């Protein structure tokens, strides 16, 4: 079953990339850096990233000089971009489904993925987490950085409203979960949850944009918004959706270990 998103320039994250935005994760650069630092990557580690996208996080991870880096991406166009952008001579990208990576059992010391489980239905979430478990060595770490819903006891009607509006505005099958649900999902697949970190979901707010991208990049994105009126219209809808549900949206990073 291959349900990872095909390259579609009308999906929210690809529209943002077209505008020049580099940080496309819900908790921003700050939460990404906490996740990668928490993995404790060393020169002895073989690391794997599921759905590396445009390679932003890969370059952070490769900055720790791992023994090897492999990105697994079903999206052939994104994989081509990542190959060009990842600046590390021990890195390679393979074109495969994250749920069927083609990598051997107990291959990696560290595995991580960001903002990709959110876009999968429940059974595919389980399959991808199960694949991470399979390719990890005993004692290895798995990190995720995903869109969350809060609080843990939020009403189902609120969740359904969020699912519906996110799917309409970012044009992907978005199914974020509460922290308790993400934790349970990892534990069901055999992992032991070690640490949980949060950051507000402020992806399109100016303060987060400046923090993530810097002023010059924000100016470039703003200029490109003026150039692409259809994209500008869609980004406004996304921003309105995020603001409407701000009290119930969250960004969560979870570190788990294979026993």
C-alpha cells in the first residue's frame, strides 16, 4: 500500500516551497534542531530519514558527520531535489515507500521523520513506524516531529472539524493526533518513549517565519506571494485555518527507543 503523497504543486507544503520557504515543519527550526540533537548522532551511526523532502533537516543531521545517511522518499521529484541540496559525501537518497524501505533488518542506529506521519491514514502510520522498528538496531532511536492536537481529551467533534479544514486548505489527507495518541502508536509498535517536546504551531506567523528563515528569506517569500496571486489566496486560507484552530493545534517531537 503506497499512500505517501505524490508530488503535487497544489499541496500546501509544495506551494510554500515554491515561494522559497525552506522550513516546512510544524514546530519550526527550533523543534527540528531539538529532535536531531536528541538523537545524539555520532560518527559511528548509520542514520535514516523518512521523507526528507527538500533536504533541510538532512543537512542538519549530516552536520554531525554520521557514518552514513540514507533518505527514503517515494516522491521521485522531491528525491531529485534532495540529492542536489544535501551537502554530505556519505549521503544518498533511495526512491522507496517509507513503509517498505528495502533496507535490511537492524541496519540503522538512528531513524527519524518529520511532518509525514500526519499525512498518512492510521494503518499506514502503523506500517511506517513498524518499518522504523524493523530497520533499527536494538537500542537505536526513532524520532518524529509531527502536527499534534491538544489537549489529550479534546472532543471528537473538534478533531473532525480540524481534519476537514486541514484537508481542504493544505490539500492533503491530514490526520494529526494528540500527544497521548502519538505516544500510544509508538508503544504499540514496540518502542519505548523516552522524551516528548512541544512547540506552538505557528508555521505561517511572521515571528516564526523570521526565526526559521531570517529576514532576507522572508522578504523573498513575501515578494513571491505578490508574484503568484493564486498561491497567495491559498496561503491566506491556510493561515486562517491555523489561526482558527490555534488553541487545539500543536507541534510535537517524540524520541523513542527500540529495546
